[in-house]
C-alpha cells in the first residue's frame, strides 16, 4: 500500500500534462481503443494542457499590468484573472480522480433508466468536467473524496431531471425532436423564474419584437477577435496607456480570445473516442426504448434571441465589474456568457425585454461566485501544475455555469466552521428548483396536449 | 482539399465531438476530406473560404447558406447518421 501511494505520488508530481494523458491512455484501452490510437489521444491531451498553459500565461502577462494600473489609477482591485470556462475545464481535468466521474455518470444514468426515474440519456460526456469542477470545490473544503463524489452524483441526477423537465419546452423552441439539454447551466433558470413571474405581469414587456436581421448586424461584435480587440483597448484606456500601448493590448487580447477555443478543442479531440464508445454502448443497451438524448446547449444556438442577449451582457457585466462591491475579477475570457443567456432564454421562452431584465438581475451573481471560487481553482491549478500561477495569483471565470448551485452545494460544508451562507444559498436554490420544476411540469403537459391536438 | 465545417457555440466541445465522429466514419469508408470545428459566431466569415463545400449544423439553420447544410444532431444521437454520412460523402467526392 505504501509502495502504491509512492508510485501514485510520483506520477502526480510529474504534472497534469503527463499524468492525465497516462490515465487517458489506460481509460482508452479499457473502452477497447487500439494502443496506437490511445497513445495518439493521450499525447493530444498532453498537448492540450501545455497549449492552454501557453495561452493562459500569455493572457496573464497582457492583463496583469492592466489590473495593477487600474488599482493605481482608480483604486479598483480587480486582480483575479478571468480565464473563462476553457481554463476552468483545463484545471478540472487535471484533478487526479477526474476520470472516475465517467463511470459514475454512466452508472447513475443506467440505474435511473432501468428504474424508470428518467427518460434522458446524457450523451454529453464532455461536460463530465462540470461534475469534476464541483467535486474539486467540495474536496478543497472537506478533504473528503466521498463527499465530493456524493455532490457530483447529486449534480448528475439533477442534470438528468432537468433534461426530462425541459425537453418539451426546448423541442418547441428549437423544433428538434428527441433531444434535450442536460447541461447544468439550465439550473440557474430556477433563480430567474420567480423574477420572470413578476415581469410577466407588466404588459409593456410582453410585446413581440422583430429581430430577424439584428443578429447579422451586431453579430460582428461577438466574434472573438473583434471582441478581444475592443476589450483590450478599453483595458488600455482604463489603465492609462498611451495610444500605442492601447492598440498593442487590443491585438494581444484579440489573440488570446482567438487562441482559447483553438487550443481547448484539443481536449475534445482526445476525449472523443471515449465519449464515442460510451454513446455506442448506451445506444445498444437501450435500443428500442424511447429516450431523450441529452446534449450540450449549442443545438439551441439557432435561436436569434440568445445571441442578442449575449451581446447585451458583454458591456453590462463589464460595467458591473467596475461598480459592484465584493467583485475582484476583471471580466475577460468568460465574457461571452452563455451561462446567463441560456437560462434567461428558456425561462422567458425567448421574450427579449424580459431576457434583458433577467440578465441585468443575474449578472452580479456571476462576478460574486467567480470571486468566491477563485482560491479553490487556483489552488488546484498550482497543485497539479495544470496552469502555472504565482503564489499570489488568482484565476477564475466570469461565466461559471449554475453559479448559485455551484456556490451553495460546493461550499455548504463551510457550515461546519461557522459560515452558514452557502448552506442557506443551497436551501434557497432547492426551494426555487421545486417551484420551477412545478412550472416546467405544467408546461410539459400543455405542450403535450398541443402536440396531440395537432396530430389528431 | 475539400473542407466541411461544423459549428457550435465556441467551436470547442459539441462541434469537435461531431467533427471527430465524422472524421472517424470517413476513415472507415476510406473517403478523404477535412472536417473542422468552428465558432458559430464567425460562421458567415468562415464560409467565405472557397475550399468549404458543406456545413454540418447542430441547430435548425435560421437562414440560407451558400453551401449544402447537413444535420449534425444525427451524429450526436446516432439516429439517421448513415443517411447524413452518405450525403456528406457525396459532396466530398
């Protein structure tokens, strides 16, 4: 046992870019990949880690002086670097037990299908990282792997339930049958729902708006290179740079935002064979049974309102960051905030005025939770070497999925040391979820009746 | 070389899942072609590339595109996958 833990420690000390690929190759062989393909996938995964490290390092070097400059010129302390969700995923995958979440998710899903507790099969194995993410937050507080796995399991179950509950609504909005969204980002909908109930009572907000062409007109501002350039220039102005400095920072920020997706898709490339093997296994096992296939959110990306809201959120979150008490993060790589826009879209069923107001209400939550979890993610990044950070450097994300759930359930064990806030938040989230579930059930019944009437 | 793009929200996860799957299936059928995951926000700009002969959508397309559009959901759910693959191969030949 002693020897085993020494060997284990030796591998961990090699750093995430080496030990995660080793685990990946073993996992690949377990799902019957050819050795050659498994090694290729493993190396790609290592490259993804090193690549992300390069991009994050580059971004930090460009932005850290801005934060210092802002502190000096305005007194604002925004020293947490916003690495966006791709950075959070990188750090999450570096957790030594990360791959254990695959069998956990599949096992729970199979059991729930066998016992008819769900109609959804979660085929989105990329977002296994979301369960790793909350497990990491739990473990850094409790140091107990079983509690971490229990909270991750809770999230797995809720994602499947959420998939069941949202299916009809999503089908009626996208026109795509047989699929649903199992992404945890939908959890935030229950927090927005009570506000939407009030907004529905204001007649002026409930007129339909024609936005057919708006997306094409303003869409350019959300393209990574353009958005990065604009943000970089604004950073430069706030930090008091000269014109040359401003333009250079603009290009550097454009570069960072363009490179993030290019590098992080390498993670998906290397994980694809495992994800494939699992999907095929499930499709065979439950062939002939009517299932909803749970997917990541982008299949809803054809809805124009979503993009208008996302563009609206960009300046709003930026202004919030400057004026909001309790925020220490300078929004950057996470500023394309799907985590806020998607739940707002589903709750309002695409009503833009109400979406805007809900985004306004929801935005501060993302900055506060991003600030709150920064120490935990930075600690893991340092421990595994997934992202190189200095002793006092902090990294986080301004678009954390399901922020209220993550904060509440990730940190509820703080109650043991006398901080009851996260536990109360977890209770509040649960109450809202029950309330929202009831509404979704009613919606499902209504839409099913409509479907029936149409076919008859 | 003829190229087909798959687009999702940020060109990272869903689009790459579909791209990897299509690449694997094309290999099995011994068809050459480049499949690339891209960002939905930059799709119009990307499609100006003359090498691109098709677009695999994982959404319901909201407008007309200059190239043939394929159903990417089929590759995520496995339903109707072979039919879409045949159409893609037709374009790549």
